[in-house]
């Protein structure tokens, strides 16, 4: 068994698992209660033991028995407790929302499993809800369990993800190893961000309500990112454009590349936006720019909420294009209805961000292990 074993809680479709696996971890078990995300996860990770259902019904003994590990042997416990209660898009967000307490289930399993390392991800809104009370509780509880714990907001685009996305990442270990967050690999100046053109423009051209759930590539890759996403893929999945109502088709004809709702004649705007200030809703009804980053991929790529129109084709981006912006490899297939597929992609941790985190953890662990061995030999 690999030294770098991992269990992924609240795994969703598997963004964290993909990245941590790419970094060198061996995912032994995972859990999620969403039946469609679970189907996607199990389809793409057939060798991982999957625990369906609410995490409240899973015990540390269940996980240890299934993986064959003893308490304290697990290398890393990863997870992203549902974040809707902390999201800026939830206007009733707060700790009164029952979903906001699910991080306590993660901590319960930390206590039962006693992993060497922990990785927990959430939305940045966690810092502002009730003055960061949840963050304080997480850090206090994990410290009491013997973990050195730190958190930081990471920008996905600084790790090669072609998307503006901010996530708070908690890292910790009980080994006394200094915690280091991965250094950015892209700064937008000396090392350019991966842009929309780099990310998706090799994918087949399709129209509104067009495309196929399983198809062939029609172009050669033209960027390093495209080649990386295509690795090990023999087919292209989930490249189907959703339908658009007549009013949105009319609106779209006015929106230039990189433009937004401001390009739409007032008479065609939704009633609630006709009196909006020009400084408001900057991303709504946006068309992506080839030279820019994708908007944050949400659980619905609805143009009413962001820039989800294709930069050169008159349609909304497909699930596959959203997955490219989340750095899922092309061989990864999403199951369920199209709405469920968008939801799975939007809820995921970008795989390349997870990979960077995993690589930094393993590097820190190996470095300290080597220095300890040298000290033992010299003494």
C-alpha cells in the first residue's frame, strides 16, 4: 500500500481526489450523499471504496475496517464540507443553516482516524459569516486534537487553473512539520495565466442545444493546457450546449467578446435589471474573453448570474468546457442529467489546485522524514 494514503470526505464528483491522486496520493475511500455526484465519482474511481449517504451515518471504524488501516496510519484526510451556508450567493447564509455545521462531522472523523495530515476546503465566505466563528471553531478543535493548523485563501488561477476562483484552504498535521502552502506558479505577468483560449478553443464547434455526450476531437491541441487535459482521453464527453430561450438568443446577439449586460438594449433586459446601476452585476450576461480568465464556475452556468456565454460561438458553455475551466481531465465523465452535471462541476475543487496542495504536503513530509533519518544516523 502507498505511504501516502488518503480518504476524501464530501468528495462530490471528485475534484480533490483527482488532484491529490495526481500529486501522488492513493485514495482509499470517499464519501458523499448526493446520488448523482456519487455515480460520477464511482464511475471515474472504480478502485476507491465509496460510502454513500450522509456523513453522520459513517463512523471512523467503518472507514478503518474498509481500508485495512489502524487509527493513526492514514496519511491524509481531505474534504470540502458543503459550502452553501457560507456562500456569498446565499443571502440567508449563517451558522443557523444546518449545512454550516457539517465541518464538525469532518472534525469528528479526524478524531476517530487520527490522520497524519488534514486538508479541508471551503468558500471564502466562511471568513465573514458571524466574524469567522466557524474558522475559529475549526482551528480550536483541531488544535485540541494535537494538530498544527493554518489556513489561507488561495487563488486557483495562480496554480494554472483558467478561472477566477478563491477558496479557503486549511492545512494541518500532528507531526510537528512546518506547514507550507504551495507557491504560485502563475502571476499573470512573468508567467501568464492560462486563459480561455488556452483552455477550450480546441473543442468542437457546436450551436445552441447541440453537441454530443460522447464524441471525437475535431482539432489538434494548440496549447500546453489542452494537451494536459487530453492526456489519456480517447473520447470527448459531456460536450453538449443547453437550450436558450428566444429572449436570451436576442440578448446574446448584442454582447461582444468580454462584454456583458451593458451591451444589451435596455428594452431587452430583465425587468429587475432595467434600472440597475452601470457598476452593478458586472458579470451578468457576460461573454467570455479569449484572453481572459473564466468567471467562477457555479453550480448553474446560467448567464443571468455570470459570464457563461462562449467567447466566439453564440451559446452557453458546455459541461465539458466548464470542466476544462475546473481543470478536470477530458477522460473524466460526468453522469446524471445535464443540470446535475453542471452542479457537480461547479461544486468541485479545481484539480490542479488540489494537485499543488498535495505536492506541497508530500514534499514537506518527505523533507522532514529525510532530515530525521539523517539525525538518527549521525547520532
